[in-house]
C-alpha cells in the first residue's frame, strides 16, 4: 500500500480528520504554496549561520560560543518539539504553525542585534519556532492532503532542502556585499514574514476533537524506537554537515564563498532525491534496503572527505546530498508504520523530540574532536562509523509492520 493511500484510509478512520470532501476543498493552490513557503524557511536559519561561522569567529565570537550555536538548533528541536502536541491541543495545528512562524521571525531579528547574548538568544528563539513547525507540518499534510501524503511529503522536504541550499550559497555573498554579517543573517527574517503572511488565512479555530485523541503506546515498541534512532542518526549527519562542512572545506583550502557553495551543492543535489524518495519508499515492501543504499552514499561522502577533502570535494558534496534523502524516507515512516492520524502524530513527536536530542551533541562533539586533534580525520572517522548504526536502525524501521500489529 502506498504512503498516500494508507494516509487516506487512516485519516478517514480517525476521529480527528475532517470529511474527505472538505479537506479536498481546502487543499487548493494557495494552501499548497503556503505549505511550501513554510518549508522553505525550515533550515534557512541554520545553514545561513553555518556559512558565516568563520566570519563570526573573525568578528570576535569565541570558539566555545560557536560550538553552542551549532548545537542549539538540534537541542531546541528536541526540547521544544516535545511540546508540539500540547500546543496542538491548546490552539490547534494551524494556529500553532502561525505561532511557530512568528517565533522564527522574532528570533531572526533578535540574533542580529548587538552582542553575543542576542546572537545566542535569537538563535534559540528562531530554532524553537522551527522545532514546532517540524512536528506540525506532517500533521498538517496528513489533515489537509490525506490523499496526497507521499507527494506532499516529497514536495515540502524538497523545498526545505532548496531553502537550505539558498541559505548556504547566498548568505556570505550578501554579507560581503553589505559589509556586515548581520545583514547576511537578518535578511532571512523577510522570508519568514512572507511565509507567516501566506499561512495566516489558514489559521482555523481549534478542532475540539483533537484534544480527545490519544495515540498508541510507543515506548516499548521496537519499530517506534527504530524509527526514532533512524531520525536521530540522519539528523546528526544533517546538522554536522550544515554546521561544519563549510569550515572543513575552508581548512582544505577553499575560500569562504566557495565553501558555502559546496555546502549549497550538497543540499541542492538532495532536492530531487528528497522529492522522489518517499514515493519510491511507498512502492517498496521493505524500505530498509532503500535506507541502506542511501546510508552507503553518505558514508562514502564522509570517507572521501577524510582522505581527499580538496581533490574530491565536488564528488563528496554530491554523495552527501544524495544520501541525505534518508530524511524524507524517515518522515514517510510516520504514516507508513502507523494505522491512525493520532498514532502518526504521536510517532512524529516521539521520533523528532528524542531523535533530535540524540543528534544534539553531534555538532558539538565534532567541533571538540576537530579542535582537540587539529584536523578533520577523527570527526570523519566518527561519521563513517555512524553509518552502521543508521543502516541497522533503518533496516528495522523499514520492515513491513504497523505499530501495534504483528509482523507479516
């Protein structure tokens, strides 16, 4: 059964789902554009910061502060993401997303005000908004596009990846042209405001039925834990790449602008893979094989950076971008491994909160290993070894089972 078909049947059976005809009526072009605009913003705050780490260091921001800045996003994703279901029951999914966009905008403005405390606080607020949106977007897709979950998951993760690439590629040139790193970071607040305005018409009243829905127990379920660990490993890979890949390339002899462009290439290469991977996964009986293939691409990319970071830079960037398609495949597991909308939301909350918590130490650990060893061999070796964990978790998560039902 495809992800889209399963989502449709699950939504119809869920007490939280509106009538199919009503949903289809709401799911017009405007709604699709609004969702994609939101997705475009969900990594800009992170990749734009990663591209400017060297300039921030030159401006007097300490190495310890830079380490905290690279770890804040995933830490906020873990802690704030765990509150998403509370927000949903309080004000609803649609209004919750608007609140997330407001937080994102405020944080992007705050972090370019004077002083390191503002930089840290603004990054925390911005990523708190992203954390809420991360968990709410799958629920919004499930609610508004019950017959097109696979397609919309592929579309919004592809646009998310495109936004990441834009932030990585253009932030340094914007900062250089303006003569200020603050302009390079602050300009993205305008994009967040645009998304908030686009989403505002879809902020409906809270559906009281949502507050009475409870998902299945997940904490003792091996499939739920496999999905959670898989989400954690792919998140660790992603945020290490977004935070430290430009610095790795800079140490290999590339300019800051070229290093940002190489990160942008990694992210941009992932766009078509992000779009196609959920559809391919939906047609497979056992998705663990797809996760294994994508993990091998990621491992090959980090191994290449270990042994030949300059000569093979463009090839390693392509491999890392393609291997990152584990992300949308993992998101598709939220619907594929559950039987109801409530369980999908519960699995999304569990996987994203715990998974991001597992990944939170990744950028910080890589930074410590880099600074203590004076090179990138140890961090790259760690990331190559992580592939075994990801492939194992992916194989278990990809089994054709539903949480709460025996394996077939």
